[in-house]
């Protein structure tokens, strides 16, 4: 049998990291260029003027939302399905009615966005979010 000569080194093998850094850098540039930072599904909101005038909202639709995701419509607690029906009927009867939403301070943002999406789905176009410092539904 023929023995092949093998050299025994002291065991340290140096790995070149230059090519690894190059690959990571190219991936970083690729994802930076391929990503879009635009919010394509934003909610259109208009800010009120700061003139200090008192706003007059004749016969608004009043909604309240608390941290437990309880919703009241005109001081009556409803679930999302019933709210969609009642709100849709109210908006169909008078499309120009403003919707005032009292939101408790500790309500997660996603719950507020879900309510705004529901208002948009049933045809609501003029909504106003205000903070409900009492925190309860219908307060």
C-alpha cells in the first residue's frame, strides 16, 4: 500500500472574510433598492385649522371606542357587524353627517384604524377622532 505524505500544520485555518463582507454588502444594497418605504394604503386625513373658532357639527353621529374594543353608537353598545349595519343606514340617510369618534387614551392604534376602515367601507367620509379622557364607552 502506498502512503501519501500529509503535512500536519498547527491547526489554525484563516478564513478570509472579505468575500463574505462583499456578499452582505451587495444584499444590503439590493434590499435597500428593492424596498418601498411609501405607505400605499394610508388613510386620508385633513387636519383642523387652528383658528380657535368653535366648530359647529349639526346632528353628528357619535361613536365611542374603549380599550376593551367595545364600541358604542349613539350611546348604545354594539359589535362590529351591528355597527356596520346601523352606521351604513345612518350614512345612507344623510351622507353629509359628520362622524365623531371618542377614543379612550389607552386604545391600541390598530383598533382605531379598524374602526376607521369600517367607517370607510360603509361610506363614511367625514370622521373626527377625539380623545375620551373618561375611558368608558358612551361617556
